[in-house]
């Protein structure tokens, strides 16, 4: 009994040392793990200020190409009327909601209202110098400089209207249906750009009929463009009903 009492402190000390060793090891592992974890911070200087009074809406996708350039696709239609006061009229809207070419007459006899590319009324032209929606697809270098931009309904002459008089770079009559809700962008090893969407083309822009093909239904397609925005082809078609999955390309 006497010997046990004398050795018990030694046993306790050895156990304590073991616990300390385990604790120290876990602490060092935790510190090492934190040291290996990247620390991300917002860089307020990226991207650089945009030219042309451009304003970016919601960003629906980011991609990096083989030259480390950063591509984004942004949603021009998420900008409000007062955020896009610098836009000009590209079409006209009649009282019955129909869209007509500039200087045409309304079938219902109403006086047409000039509208911009995202459906905002512009009866007297731009409301202010700033701002206008930036192109839907923007390419930046690693320093944040804009290298090029194209696409979207707010870019004059890019998105057409089905059976429209004027051809456009993305013309529904040629099989190009710009997404109702831009969502996703990818750049392949040859520099081709792919975009997709997850929106519902219900035909309205901020509650008003759109001056572009917005009545095609739910997005269920992928569009391929060259790096400069030239339309190549479209996989899938707009769907009159909500696709069952995000991979569904069965259209109308």
C-alpha cells in the first residue's frame, strides 16, 4: 500500500504528459491546417472602373479561359429603370402591349411609346448621362481591365425578336434564343463561349412587354458563341413548361 501511494503521482504525471502531448499535437495540426487554408479578401480595385457609363447587374456566372482571362455573364434586366437612365429607345410599345419597330403604327390605333432594350419607357430619349447596362458577356484580364464585351437584350442590335424585321446577331429566326435568365458561362480550350439560362421568358420586362423574344418559355438550352460574340449554334430549345431538371433540353 505504501509503495502504491508513492508511485501514484508518477502514474498521474505520465498520464497528464500523454494528454498534453495529444493536445499539443492537435493544436499544432490545427495551426498547420489554418496556415494551409487560403485567406480570401475582397479586392475593391477589381475590376477597374468601366468605360461607356456601363453598369453591371446580377452576375450569373464566372469562367476562366486558357489565358487566365476572367469571363462573366451578367443580367442586364436586373437593373432598375433609374439605374439605366442613360439608355435610348430601340423599339416602340403599343397600348395593347405589342412591340413594333420604330416609326411604325400601332394596330390598335394607340400612340406608341418608345422603349429601350429592357422595356423601360424612353419617350424623350435618355433620362440622364448615366448609366447603361454593360454587355451581358464581359471579358477581363487578371488586372481587371475590360478586354471585350457583347451580348444581351440591352445591347442594340444583338438580341432579335421572332419574325422581326431587322436581323440581329442572336436572331430567333436563325435559331438563337437568348436566355430569359442568364445563368452559367463556360469557355472551352478553343476559346468558344457557352452560356445557359434558368429563367422564364414570360414576355415582360419590369412588368411591361419586352422588345425582344421573351415569350419563348422556360430556358432549356445552351448557346455557343465565338469569342467575339458570333452565334455558332444552340443545343435544346425553350420549353413551354418548367423543365423537370436543369439538364433537360427538350423544348417546344
